[in-house]
């Protein structure tokens, strides 16, 4: 067997030009591999690496926008499958939630909106409601089925005379969280301003008095404790996208 | 193509482990920080959604080439089941022959075909995980969202197992590595080309 190992028979018939290419390729592969192995002092934080990764993430935003189907409905579920209470998610723990006072709260409207008069909780809670029982998927990998109701966002934007040809709908939240979604997702039939969960007014940790709930985005895009909505053509980074999470976050 | 794939797989597995850690499927399994790619969750995700393009584009090019050129048909078929058992028997008695690297034995055929199928399945399950709403009919084939995650995870496990065997055996038969670095013998027995000067093989670190 050892005799065969050193037989250079397999080295016959090489094409020298091909060799050079393969060697170059191999060198590239090995250095990239070595780069990836430096996780101790995370190479992802290196400026040019991070720039490249974010450029790919931005490219992925475009890909997701292109494959988004504005009228395709997400699967819906039976009330018996609903998890109560919903699962908490925020950039802090549930004990640190600062409840919003619904009596003094108002929803401000900003940007390309015709009627910018603020809304009180009472006014919003009187609007026609839509109920959706949909899957919440967190970027971490967990999911649950939730039953949400409240005014449809498209209806609401039309009611206040928003420019539906604008590119983004931006949400500013009471906990200094910010989030924005593309207009196509905002106008999707399963995108609502949720005020209730499983038929009851949403509890404090889950976004009382007003939060976004859309069937077409990962959990973190669903802004809670909304205090202002802006319709705009300007792209601004949001709470998680600033930290490198994908902005479009479509599902 | 093989080495591009090796880099892509390395990125996908390392970053996939980082993503897995955020919400483990098995309570006993948590990948240690030194083995994953990406210190924070967003870095793991960035690498994964970067590596996926390399893996998919390179993989599609490889499969297309293998099918169109007839390479798969020539080298991976037919697969004879009795021959698989015979090869396993030979291997256990250390009687495997490696004198003709252009010919795959039956076990190699089964493993290479199997890992290609797993590669396709990991992409399909990955698509279903990435876009369970846009591709909801695809996601429905798997059942629940957590089932898709499990399938994706099991495909990864199968690929890792394959890599362990594949790399071990390649190291045991070093001439196969030399062939991989130099381009190897010409598979189609055409006119023998004139042998070039002694090859300079760069050592891989």
C-alpha cells in the first residue's frame, strides 16, 4: 500500500495553467477559512469584513423585497392553538417593562400624512377591528401562535390621508425602540395596529396600548408601545438594524 | 468548486451553530463560543446569509456541471448494493485499493450521492425557514416551523458526519489530496499528455 502512495502516476497529465488557477483558488480558500477561524477576536467586527457582511445584508433586503408577494396570505390558525399569554420579547427583560398610561397616551402622526391630528387610545379603540391568528417567528428560532386584533394598518393609513406611494412606515416607541417596514408590507392585508390579544386589551408587556402585528415579518419588526407613526421616503436605520440585524426581516 | 464549497460549508456550519445557540433544539447541546462563527447573534446571521449565496450558487453550478457533462452518470452510477457490502468488507480487512483514483468504489458512490441529496434538502429546508410565509406551501410540507428547524439541523449533522469520515479517509490516502490540489489525472482516457516537470505542491497550513 505504501508503495502505491508514493507512485506519482496520478500527477501525470496535468495542465500547468490549470494548476496555477487551482493553487490561487486554494490559497484564497485557506486564507478565508483561517479568517473565519479567528472567532476568538471576532473577525466579524473588523471594519472591512463588517462592511462586506452588511452590504450582503442590504443586498438580501432587495432580494426579499423582490420575492415579497403583497397579496399572499400567511397561514392562519384556530383559536384553540393560541398560546396565552403571548411570549415576551424586547431588548430588556419583562420585569423592566415601563407601562404606558393609556389615559394620557396619544399617537402622533409624522411625515407624508394629510391629517396629522394625534389620536387618543379611546379614538383608536373605536375603529373597526380585524382579527388575525398568525404565527410569530423570532429571529432566535422560537415561534408561537397568537391571536391579535385591531385596526388594519392600510385602512388606518388611508383614513389619515397618508401617502401610500411613500417607501417606508416608521414606528417610534415609548421605550426608545424604533422600527420601520417597507410600504408593501405595511399595506399587506395581514398587517394591523393591534390593540387586543385573544379578545382582551393587550397587557402592558406586550405593547399596550398600541403595537404593530404583521404576518410577514420576524418578531422584532413588530414595534410595541407605538407613540408615533411616520410615513417617509427616507431610509433610516432602526434599533436592531443599527446593530447589524437584517432590516427587511421578511418571512 | 470543491474548495469553494468547503469554505461555504465551513461558514454555514459555524454560523449556523451560533444561530442555533440562541434557541437550542436540544437542551443538552449548546455549541461552545470558540467553535462558532460570530461573537454576537447578528454576526452569526450575517455570515449565514452571506455564505448561503456561495453555497447555493457554487452548488447549483456543480450539480449542473455534473449532470450536463455526464460526470455523475459515469462516476457515480450504477450503484450496486452487493458491491457496497463487498467494499465495506474489504475496508474492514484493510484491503481497499486506491490505485485508480478516477474510479469510485460503491461506498464512495453511495456517500457522495447521499451527501448531495442532503445538500439539496438543507437548502430546501433553509428556504422554508427563511421564508415560511412567502413559500408557505413549501413550509407546509414539513409541518410545523420547529420541524423545519429540526430537519435543517439533522441535515447539518449528517453533513458534519460526512465531513469527518471524508476528511479522515482523504488523509489516510494522501495521494487523493495531491490529486485534488493538482487537478488530478484526466478522467477520460484520451491521448496522454506529456508529463510536466516535477510538480510544486504547496503545503496547506
